[in-house]
């Protein structure tokens, strides 16, 4: 091959390589990290606050055990705990400004970049009716759906038994297109929850600063691993009555997320089982109050639910089983437990397992008939998904 032919061959080869790279880029679209950095850059430009990074993050005490590293402040005052988070501006389907928070990502590096929880199970929402595909332009996320925050939140306990409630009206209702499971153009899933728009604000919103782009939300107490103060934020719920009890947005689309009763890492499920209590002790003076009846009987105090575990944000493995999409398996104390005066707080899944084995706790009467979940000791799913990101699990003195 002479010099001219070699040059032509080399030019042709290089053009083929460039074309191949370009076609690959078009096929794969933007990367999750590019999207995350675009969101942070736009937020910094609009708020005047430096973009989140490990360098700019708030230095919480180690004993605070804050999972969401982008949090700006936490207040663990018992009964009125709050978290302050960055507030991002997005767009409604009509192009109007809406404001949202971010708490989880299905990609490890994206979660680290944004300072939020890593939840790889969320990838299982892709391609399902429970997801909301979104677009991103110059760091501004546009939703396909929206939320009506204008309804008046109302709840009244039943009589003589507080549960079920006599009145249960959600204070916010999502439309048929809205889901907090936002699928980005890259395929990364973000837990992106609108908390304020032209119609009003989330019922857990305590304070908002649209100029500085911060929002303070009330968070709930719970138990995990035998330890209290497992603080979590309820954002939206798939069913109406649970959305009222948990003071979240009623978002019917969440009911389409797979799969009720499937909690193993190997399951094609974005959900993770947990067990709220229906009929625990209502008397707050005992220090043992817990459950929906206690919450209804005491002006909406935290039901103090029991969770299996929190975020494992340093574990990049795909079998990391944390998810903010909690699959309710409501339990109740049996007549035997009540007669024998054995009702008390349940403090861990291991505790729950022993109580079920001894016949003191069983499925709540509100759980539909169907197969039990072996991962939750045979309890049946209640068919309600609660989007409930875990914020922190501090070590506090009683």
C-alpha cells in the first residue's frame, strides 16, 4: 500500500471511529452524572447558595446519623422534629414553576453527587405505569403531572373506636400523570417530590423560602433495630385513608409500582416491606403508645412505625435492598395479647417475628386476603405504598 492509500485508509478509519462514538452518544443519551450536575448548577445559580458537594455539606454531629447529606438542618425535638432541605425549581406540564425536593437516586454515583440516599430498587419502576418520565433542560426538570394542594386536610377519629376514622380527606391530591418516581432521560430514577406550587404547599411543609430555595418539613418518629428516633419523611401515598393518616399526598399512580408483598433483593420490586401497628396502646402517659388508633386518638401524633433497616449509602452493590417505597403490612395485637395485658411497643422486626410466632400479633383486619410475605413472617400486604424517605437515625438520650 503506497503512502497516499495509507493516508486515505487512516482518515477513513478515524472518521468511522468518530461516527461510532457520536452514534453511541446519541443512542445512550445524557449520563446520570451530567444530569445531576446540571440540576445542582441551575439550583446554585437561582438560589445563590453553593452547589452541594462534600466540601459544602453541613457538618452534622456523627451521633446525628443523618443519611441525606444534602440536608441543611435537622431538629430532633420529640413530637415536632423537622428537616430543612434544598428546594429545586421545576416546571409543571404547562410550564409553570413548581418546587420539589430530592431524597433518593437509583444510581450510586448520582446519589453521592446530589447528597441523597442510594436506592437501587427504584430502577424497577422503569417501564411501569407507576413511573413518571420527566425531561431536563438546562438543569430544570419538567414533570408530566402535578399536585393539587388546595383541598382542606381533614381527619376525625371514629367512635367508639378511633379506627377507622369517621372523616379522612387528603389535603393534597396528585393527578393521574404524577408520580414521585421521576425517570430521567438517562434512565436514572430520582425520588423527586413536588412540595409547593401555585395551588399551595404540602401538608408537612413547615416553612419555605422560594428566594433562598429551602424548605422545612415535619418528620416522623419510628423504631428500627430496637432503637427509637428513626426519623422519616412521608411525601406521598398510594391510597386515600393512609395518605391522611400519614399526612402525605394522595398519589394513586404509586399503586402501579411493583410489587406488593415482594421485598427480597432478588425480587423485581421497587418496594420494601414494613409493618405499621393498627391497635397499639393509645395512652401517651404510658410511654408505650404506638399505631394508627393511638395517632387518631391523640390529634395525629406519630404512629411510631417499625422499619427493617435504613439507607446503606456507602454500599454500591445492586443488591443493596433499601427503598423509600414502603410496602405496608399492617399488624394488630390479638385478643389473646389484649386479654393477657401483653400489648406494648414493638421495637424491631425481630421483636415482631417473635410476637407473631407466639400468637400475640397477627395480620390486621384491613389487610386483603391473599398470600403472605415470607420476608415479613407471613404478614399480608395491605396494598398501600408509602413514599417515606429515611432522613436520620440519631442517638438521643431519653
